[in-house]
């Protein structure tokens, strides 16, 4: 929940330090390995992880996004590149992946992994019901296309009942109340997370994990510029994992139903018209799933905020973030029945 954004997704910057960059000379050398001429223009993308630099490169052969992933990520990058190619071939709104001149989906150079995908022009998620419905339809389409795809066991993961989330929460507790600085304390975060995880625990048991995007929020979508705000592209697939699709829906529903002023104003809940449209686009959930969606929402937003606080958000920003989280948790608790009703219908998935 990045309060520095005017239209806040729950994506997570990594602290207040400097952002890693790609020098023009390096970019030109990498592009040559992908069979492209030197760029005519470079533009740094100032969003997402500070440790994963990205640039838009314009060349005579078109525009692309070049990303340098973290060291040791080549195997994972090849898997996601193959997944993106399969989804794009099936008609899903996923950028096409460019291969190197040697036919590899990524380039390994000096311990780093570079990937190149087509640049998709468009707008940010405009936060109106038509756009929310398109985001919901796109998510379920991706889930359907990935439903029976095989994936390595290392991709198992979830924000639900997560050891990693608990490690982060423990670090915040050790730092004390200064870790949040607002009206919500680290102990409160732990309590809310554990209570929600306990409620959802039985529902999670024995349900099959499937591939999900893993980071489906407005900051990772490109939308059309017309009145529909339809999804043109789903970006940033490095968080893909094996999880429950319904759990991804619950986390994404928070992102896509946040009103634009949620973080700056603090203590606001979700926009029910956006939540309804996103849920209708995704399709109805079974009754037992719908009843635990509020708790999945709570787990997901506590995890998001915990990672932001652990990653370097401090002072006034942390206090504002904590106040927003407190207001959101209160809203979810008050609206539990309404949320479950919105996401449930006669023909459940």
C-alpha cells in the first residue's frame, strides 16, 4: 500500500534508498544480444522494486521493456518467459517475449539476468466499474489458461499462513511501536494476521494449488484509454506461484476496490461499486469461499503493509500507512456480510 502513489496500488517499493539503473552503454550491448540496434531513446521506469531496474527502449524495430532481474534468477525467468509466451499465444493480454539471437528467452551476463518484452502503451487503471470488471475478467481468464499447467514445487507460496510473513511481523515486533508510528502497532498486525489465518486454515486444506500471477494489482496492468478502461496487458510475472486462485482473487479485490483517495486521506474502506464490478468480472464464488474472503483480505493487506514497513517506510509515511490499514481492517470487519454477498452468486466457481 504505497501512499506515495496518487492512485495507490498495493505494490511495494523497497525503502527510500537509491534506485538501481541501467547505463545506456550497457543497454546497447544487451539489445545487440537480442538482435536489436542501439536504442533511439531510453526512459527509466520509476516504479516497482528499486533493485530491479527497468527501462523502455525505443528502437527502429519497435519499443520494448528491458528488465535486469536479480542475480540467480535465470531459471525462474525462463519459466515465466515460457508461461508468458503460452498465455500470449492463447490470446491473453500478456506482452510478447523477445528471444536472444541464440534463441534463449533471457540473457545471462555478468551474473545478472536480462529479459526483454514488447512495450504496451496505455493508461493506468482508471478506477471505475467498467475497468474493475475488465480486471476481474482478465484475472479469471489467466487462471483458466493456467489451470492445468505444470510448475516446479519451488513455486509453492501464499500470503496465507505464511512463514515469511511471520518473519517480517516478528522483526516489526522487535523494533517496537516505532516500526509503525501510527495508531496501529506491530502487535496488532500480528494479532489480526493470526486471527484471519486461523479462520481461513480449514478452507485452505486439501484444495489444489494452481499457477497464479502472484502480484495482480493495478500497478501491473496497462489499460485502454477509452471509456471502458479494459485491460491491455498484465505485466511483471516474476512473482508467479502455486497458490489458490480464490486467494489471489481476494487479495486483488482489495487493490481494485480501493478508492483513489484511500491512502492520502486515511481511514477509508473499499468502494463497493468497484468491488462489485471486480467480483462480477471474476465470477461468483462458492458460499464457503465467499464467507472467508474477508479474512483472506485481512491476511493479504496485513502482509502487504508489513513488507512495506519492513522494507523501509518510516516516520510520517509509516503513520499514514498504519492509519489507512486500521481504517481498512475496521471497514472489512463491519462489511463482512456485505463482502460475502457481493462475491457469492447462484453459479459458483
